[in-house]
C-alpha cells in the first residue's frame, strides 16, 4: 500500500478572532499546499486522529482513545453538523487489527465528534461527508492521561493494520500544538460544572452560544496580553516538529504528562494526535519524508498553529 500523513492544527477561533492579514495569508498558503498535497495523493481512506472538547466524551467514561464505526458531528463553532462518511467495514477491520496487536482499543458504534474532527475535513475536503473516514478520538484534555508511548503504540498498530487493507490511506492529525485555552477541568470544578463534565448533558443552543462567546473573548484577551494562560511555546512546538520530521518517534516516549502541560499548556496534549498519525505512517510505509512544514504562533487563535505533510517512501 501507499501511505501519507497530514498534520493540521485546528482552532474554534478561526474566522471569529483572526490575526493580521499577513499572518492569515501565510496560513492560507500553507493550508492550500496541504490541500493540493491531499488532492494529488487522492486517498481512498482517511484515518483521522483528533481530540474532543467535552462534546462527545465525558468523565463518566473517558477512554484514552476510541475508534468509531459511525460518527456524527455536533456542529459547534460554525462547523457542519451531521454524519461523517465513516467506512464501517474498514473501521471494523482496523479495530480488530489493533486489538490483535495487543493494544486495548475502545470502539464506538455511534461516536459524537466536534470541531476537532469536523474542521480538518471541511478545510481539506470541503465537508465532513466528502471522503471515507475512520475517526479515532485521542484524549488530550481529561486527566488522568496515560504515557505518550501508548499513543505511539496505538498509531503503530493502526498503521500495521491499515497496511493490510491495500488502499491509499491518509493519516490525518488534528490539534495542537502548544496552547492553553479556557477548557474546564474536573478537579476543583463547582458542582454544576463538574456534573456537566461527568454526565455530558447536551447544552441548549443558548448555552452553547454563550460558551462559544466566552472562548472568543478569551482569544481576544490572550492576544491583548491580559490573561494568565500559559504562553504559546514555539521552541517546544519546533522540537515536536523536528522529531516528526526526522522520524525520531521513539523520542516521545520520554515526554511526561506533567512536562508537556507545563511547557505547552493545558491542551498541548492534542499533539498526541500528531504522534499517532506519524507513527501510523511509519508503520504502514516504513521510512517517510516530510514534504512540507509550516508553523506560526498565533495568539488570536490561542494556538501554536502548524501544517505538515509527509509521504511514505515505500
């Protein structure tokens, strides 16, 4: 088989709290390059690794990762709502292949996903239902979080299983890099917030709108420098991208949960999706080449924003 990978940061603030026009132009150029890369590769299947932001997964049951055989998007922050075009047969084959390789995988027959999944599909393919996809949720928010080595093991197992499908597979990572947005945490939360994080009761449209406006305002405050959030860390972000580009994936096994949060912010664990995707590429194709790499620290989006493409050399 042939295999490729794309890493693409997402942000709910895109289009709502944008940076200067020259920054937007650089991002647009990088995204256009990734879109052209995907068009030229013409994948037959996309394995999409992405986090959730307490829209589909809650603390009542929080798996470290979960593969979907069916998925629906909630339509938050202006992204589309509705079903993803999940390739159920491929999803079941990958799930069995991962389990056969000794990785304890949770499987969802009806996953709920949010902008973390919807945005990359819309950006690269024009919609959430335009390409056969296998969604894989990777927890990057809720504690406790397991060691990064298990995320690499997941990606390796998925890549090995995908190689048996004999199809053009694109491993797509959504999230990160360093960022510390105002995501609620269970520890110390007031009872009403704790109950919502545990039980996962869907918000009313009015509640969702108020919550989204709070995030937009947080982005404005962050860009203005009036916030206590952990700053974007370009050095940490480039270190991550360097390891990915040089195929030094085993280096991530030494990254601790505590150090990642301290250096990259509370939501820096979304880079687990990138590690999984590139581990899948390496397992499916052997040596790979990173064909493009873009990075920009964008306070208006509360994100170290990156776009990268890679293709297996096999």
